[in-house]
C-alpha cells in the first residue's frame, strides 16, 4: 500500500472513532484535530460517505459531518 492510501485509511479510522463517540463534527474541526491535508480529509470523508457511514451537509465553505451508523451497528 502506498503512503497516500495509508494516510487515507488512518484518517478513515480516526474519523470513524471520533464520530462514533461524538456523532457530529465539521470538516474543519476534523482537519485540525487529525492534522491532515485537505486532500486526505476529503478522500477519507468521500469513502465514508460512499459506504453510507456518514452524512454531509454543506454550510458555506464548511461541511457538517454526522455519523449515520446506529450505535449498535458497530458491534455487528
């Protein structure tokens, strides 16, 4: 696996952990918290969105990211 893919996978894991606990964040909050580039952040968010794990709502230049998984779905 190349370094970019490793960074994306790590960001996916960290975003998943954060949203599973907190349910919501903005894209900017995630970028600052994870200390990742915008490219890695948006590729990770795109993967999670495609999998149906998050919802995205535009708010000006930022996005509200909401965890779409039911709490008991993590245990399956």
